[in-house]
C-alpha cells in the first residue's frame, strides 16, 4: 500500500471528550492522508457534540502527526509534511438547530462534511429507516448554505427520495461517504442504482464502507465487489472509500442515556443490534488494494478509488463562496 495515499471519507471514534484521537495514527500507518471523523448524529445532544469537538480539536492541535483540515490548501500542506489530515462530519441536521448560521459555525470548527438525516426523518430531510420523505424547504436552504460554507454534502443514511432531491438541487458534486450497493446486499442503508446514477451525474462519489451488515461479509473481497459494481455502472471515477470503522476504546461509552436504540436501528434490519457489527479496519486497506488489483483494477484506477476521486470533490466543495 506504500505506493498509494488514501482518503477515508468516513470513520468513527467514540463520541466522548475522553477519547484519544491518537488511535487515528493507525490510518496514517496505512497510507491514509485524510480521514473524516463523525462528531455527532441527530440523536446526540448539543452538549455532547460541542464537548467532543473541543477535545478533538485540542488533541489534534497538540499532535505532531495530525492536522485539522480547514480547506484544500491545508490538506496539501498535510500531505507534503507526511501528516494525517483530519476533518469532522455531522450525521444529520438536528445539530444545526434549524438555523442556517449554525452551518458557518460548524465549518469554522472543522466540519467538512454533513448529511441531513440519520436513519429517521427530521424537519430537513428523510431517513432511510422511516416513511418516505424528501427534502423540505429548510432542507433545501441548508444544502445551499452547506455548499456556500465550504462543506461537502453527504447523502449517507438518507432516504431514496431525499438523495434524489439533493442531486436535483445541488450546485456542486455530492457524495455517499459510506454507502454500499443494494443490488448486492438488500438493506435499506444500501443504495439503489437510481441513487448511484444520480450521485454520479453531479460528478460525485460513492464511497464503499467496510461494515459487515452492508457488505454481506466484512472482507476485502466483498469490498472490492461493491467497488466493481459501482465502477461498472457509472465509471471508476465515481468510486471511493469510507470504511465507517468504529475505533472503540476500552471503558468509553458514548450512547446517550435512555436512547431508544431500536428506533434508530430497527431490529428487523439489525437483528443482533448495532453494537455487534463487524468492520474492516485501517490495516485491511492494503488487502483491499490487492483484491482490487486481483479483479482487474489497474494502478491508476486504484489511485482514483483510494484518493483522486474524493480529492476532486473536496477541492471543489471546500472552496467557500
């Protein structure tokens, strides 16, 4: 893997100020030069999100191996210095408090990627585990502000209708930062051919995740199969990586007290519960590279998947207007 640098469009740390961000060095050791880390979902209280942001930002600032990414030029600086660039993402519009100016605040704090609904419907958009709902008026306004604020619009966890609505109104490329192919594994978190094609038409990227429930098996072979499906459908220039790995740390629990987990992750779709999902790890990236090579992706195509496609989107979307 040493011949490649990689862009991981979405992975997770425990949402606690006690979490050590130094575990992200595991990504750096596998050639990753940018990783987007979740800092909050629709069900996380604002007090938790802000405490996590404060802690993560301070730890990154104090690390010699990590750099908080504000824009494209700072990512180029991180690459030149052989440092892991880190950005944050929000999963859902609830932390925006239905207030457009909150988008600018989160941008200032290092959020480089946002999607509007996490599994369930909210006032802005529809989630993939709820009754059909598309973008609302406030959702459309939020998309416009997100893009003006230098943030990538993500459609993971959204309903089919919401993602298609976003693709119809966007002014910039949009992405699925961690979403797999429904034709290969039937699950409402996976996306249809229609969604894949709509995303590609925006010049966007579909980033395959490493979650066993959505891959079928948490193996490099399964990951490569989903990459190949998207490449065959819309072209390799629209394929990326967003492992969605959960880097658990001993003794840290981050689920809000009294959260109804079966509401957010319905038992019919997560029969063993969300806490027992298995994931591909950063150390699996070289194996994914080898498997992609084995099934016929040449070096330039693998570079596109691991870096260039999401870098193209980031360079466009991180420019503020």
